[in-house]
């Protein structure tokens, strides 16, 4: 790549000299290595022992389990906590029943003082006895400037209060919990452990008993600060059963997210950092949740032998009563016996690291070019934007804010002429063969339009711009001048007076859609953008993800909860015979495959819906949501959108009536968060394609930092074609992407496993076997592919579901067989 870039700049002689120097140094390096073959062999062996023996070799969960459970712990960055955590995990490995060898995954939360040596110590100790174990580590930012209120139990420091808030609120909304779609969460503290064999899978028991909450014991503690809140919810100032002993519980996450009483209660607890200023134990908060929600199904677990904090709770004892364990540290050594020789291994690892570094220094000192693989790390660690992206709730000083605002001002001073489209970005073959189409509706704010166009523009994509007829003449002329610079941006000749909630929104978009369909036959997917959108993915990342979508659309759709709203839509008008109730509602912002958009503009039933919605309120929020339900629509999805899951990828929006409302640090407009720079950490880690909304008049740091972050990823991709920040499995498992793969499967002829992705009739498949880690309901399995020679059988009374399965079979094999 380096030589190629030099050649393209026309410096052929420089390329020739560089090639000679490169070959000369390569020959010198080979001779050097040949003279030291024995040393190299020894180093390789030592490196293998030092690295592969003590690194994270866990395997992703791939064994059948009826529930998606996770074991969570929060540790301190101390040697004692590390030893306790190791002991806790070993007690689960030794005493917890497994399902065909499968053990539930662990998530270990830690602060920024947690080191790679501590991580390696946990993994090297645990994985020696259970290599097929999934352990992930997640960073928490516990920095806060909140001061404890005088007289509020000062013996409980701010760190302990942060821990209480974590187990009451933070853990449930951490991306690691939400995005992996766990159903149940088990808490195990670092100083908790099982002391005898557990006779049942507690997760399974909770699932089969249809419980929402399972706990071990109760205790008494003052709840004075919480009494006013309790009085609002329970009409009393006390708890009837005391507090939950706060080192072990299992919770059904969907209950927590969907219980309105619990969400309202937790919101009151965390508002204005109340839990930090006034001490409230998380055990008492959990006990209050159980009383506030009258429909909860909770149970006390008494038939396990469970230890905590140097004490053992005998089996069958439900009360807060422990007998001392005097040989606790001996138990730790017995549970992790190979730690006795860990000091020797530490020395061996240090020696290997030194030899390893010397070897690679000798190897690479001959290279005339070194491409740094750490651009992203440097950006995240050494820039103000990087810190805002990496750390949640970070607060910049006045001098830092002044500095970053000057950087942003300098960035936004780029030329607003044709040079806006002349960024030197290398085109990948994947992007070149997978063009995209975009519509942008604009009314005002030219600077914001310039930013989004500069960020998303690529010469092989297609763009249509609709300028509101109410917009100023100067804005229209400025956009007209920009469009003249390139041949793949089209300015809508017909202009509409666009009004929010009016049919004009759909009308303006329809105009641009027709332009895009006419101008090119090659683009694959269509986005409708607003001027207030913020790109969260590079163009290459969009292409990489959309290839996984298998021509599926990304559209939200939910039925109205009342018949009254359905009648309001009809508004005493006659419904065309091609349409029927119920009506569905969703987002106006959508992702549509080309085949879907062609269907929309050619189908008479769609036209009936389009004209019927003229005169209704917010018709754009019904239009696509209705169409995508119809089974004749390409890539249709006939199910309700699940608000409790992250499934709609086209836009990242935070609504003020959703559980994640607390993430928004900006303001709300029409119920939607207007992000600011303090939201960068969750914007940057979001799996969505775009975010909505940003307003330049309120904040320019957010778009500036996201643009820097995207540019870094583009540069790293150009330097290293294997670089990717996309979690493919996450997108493959989205409901609308994977919905056509529910089936049961047997094999008539076993085929060899493919080594790469195989395209079949425009769709992509990878594995022939069921992913047993993703068992669905009613005995249906999730399949990533079906191949010729495989037999797919299905049985259901639900017609829409049957059509989905038939569609799955056809997409995978090109054959239709219904039974």
C-alpha cells in the first residue's frame, strides 16, 4: 500500500529506491534470523507459554441453554479483590450445575485503576480449570463531584454510595447488558461464593417458576432518607420485610425495564444524585421495588449453601445468620491452587516479555516503514475529544473547554465551495460495488447541512436534496452552488412547503425518491436524513453492516393501544378496499432496500395508502410502518417493534418517556433529546447508523468530535484492511435481520463447513448448523444458514410466521416447499 501510494503521487524514482532499500533490509534481516534459529525456536516456545497459556482463551457461549443469563460482579482494583473474585468464580465452576458443559458468562465491572496484569491474573487462574468460559471486562467511570449531604451517614463514603447506585440503576442500563439482550442477571460480589453443590440451575429455576426476582436473605437497616419516596408510592414510611441482603440476587431484566412503578421509583431515587447525597443502600432499594410492584413474582432462595465476607450461610437458613469461617485464606489457596506457583510464572512471563521485545526490535529495526496500529488509542487517550468519547460523565475544565472550542472553530472553517467534496479518501472495492442513496430535507441552518454532506459524501453514492420553499433565497442559492460541483447530488426542482405533522413531509420525500430511482439503477439501500442528523458510522462500516441485512428493511411498527386513535385516523372517511385496520405507527426515519422503494412507487395498494394519509396527522409515522407489515413487501417484517430491546438501527434517539432518558445531557425538543458533547461517550459506542438530533446553535463540539472519530476509523481502515469496529454477530441477530431463519433442521447430507461468507441469490449465509446458544421460544432454533442437502421443517398455525419461514427457505435455497 505504501509503495502504491508513492507511485500514485507520480514519484516513481522514489518508489524504486524505496523498493531496493526494502529488499536489501529484508535480506539482511533473514540472514540475521538464520544465524539465530535456535534462539528463535526457544523464544517462540517461551512466548507460547507466556502468552497463550495466560490469556483470555474463552469460547463464546455455544451450548444449549433455555435462558440467556449473565453473572455480574463489581470488583475493586486491589490484590485482595482479585483473589476474592478468583475464589468466587472457582466456587461457581466447582459447585454450580452445568448444562452439557455450558456455564453462564461473566461480566466483571471495574474502575480505571484495573490493570492488564490483574486481568491476566484472573484469566490465567480461572481458565486453566474451565477454558470454555466467557469472561468480559467492562470499564466504569466512578468519578463524581457530588458532595455528601451533612449528617447522611458519613461512615458510608462516596465510593460505597456509587456502588449502591450501580446495583440499583447503572448496571441495568450499561451497554454490555442491554446490547447482549440478556434475560436474567445474577449478582455475585467478589467476596461471595458457593460452599457446596447447587442441586439446580438457579437461572432455569427462575425461568420455569416464572419469577421476576430471587434473593437469598434479608436484614435490617435505616431507610430514613427513602421514607418520603416510600410514602408517595406505598402510603407508608417503612418496609414490611426489611432490606434484601445485597450480595446476591437474580432479576428478570424485562420486568425491571417494563414495570412502570419500578421505573418511576428508581427515577426518583437517582434524580439529582439523591442516592449519592443521601445514603440509600441498594438492598433497601431492591426491597422497596418488590413492595411497590404489586404484581411481582419474587421468592426467597433457601436451599443453597452460600458464603459471603468470610462467613458461611448454611443451606436451609433464610435469615441473616452466618457462622464464621476461620480458614478462609486456606480455602482461597485450595480453590486456586496453581496461584502458589504463580510467582514463578510471573518471573517466566517477565523474562519472555524481555526476550519477546528484543526479538521484535531486531526484527523490525530493518524495516524502512512502520505503520502505527495505535492511531485510535492515541486519539482516545491523548485528545480532549477522545476523552469525551472514552469516559462517561467526564467534566472538562474551563481551559479545556476553551481549547476544544477553538479546535472546533478551526475545524468548521473549512471551505464552503467545491473543495467541500474533495476529501482524499481512498475508495474500497466493497464500497464501490455497494453504492447507497440518501435524501436530505433542509429548511434552515446551512452550516449544519455542509457538515452532514461533508461527512457522508462519497462520489459513488447518490444524494437528493429538498430545500423547503419557505427557506431563504440565499440558502437555496448556496446549496445550488454546491450541487453544481458534482454529478451525483441532485437538487429537487419541485419544492414543497414542508410542515411538521403534515402530508408535505411525505410529499417532499416522494419527490426525491423518484429522482434517485431514475438517476441510478445500482444503489442498494436508501436512507432518509434530516438536517439535524449526526453520522455515527463511516461509509465503509455502513456497507459492511448492510451486507448482513440480506435486503431487509429497518422500520419500526407498533399498533395503537386504543380503538379511539384508530377512529381518529379514519376521521369519518371511507377506507379504501385495499386497506384494512389496524393502523400502525412508527418512526419516519427508515432504511429501505432498493427493491422495497421500487415496490412503493409501483404498487397500487401503496398508492391507495399514500393518498388516504393525505389530511391525517403525522402521516409519515404511519406510512412505512404500515407498508412493511404487508407480506408482499420485499423484506417485510410482520411483528411489533420491541421497545425493550435495541433493534432499530437507523436512528439513535432518546425519548423523554423511555427508560434511557437519563442518558441525555442536552435538552428535549418534541420529546426527543438534542445531544450535546457530554453525550459523546454513548453516541460513539452506539451500534446505530445515525443519531437525531443535534443543533449547531446549541453545541458544535459533538459533531466536531464525532467527525474526528470517524476520520480516525477511516484512516485506520485505509492502512489496515482487516481493521473493523463492527460486531457482525450483533447485527445478524437483530430481529428484523434474522427473523426469516427460525426453523427446526435435520441433515440429509452433511456438507463441509465453508471457510468464508457465501452469497446465494443476493443473500449472505455462513454456517449450516444451528446456533445452540440462541434457542428461541417454542422449540424454534436460530439458524444462520440452510444449504442444499439440508432438510428444513416447520409447523405453525400463525400464517405470518409460516410465510416468514417459507421466505427463509427460499432465500437460502431458491426452492419453495410448504407442508
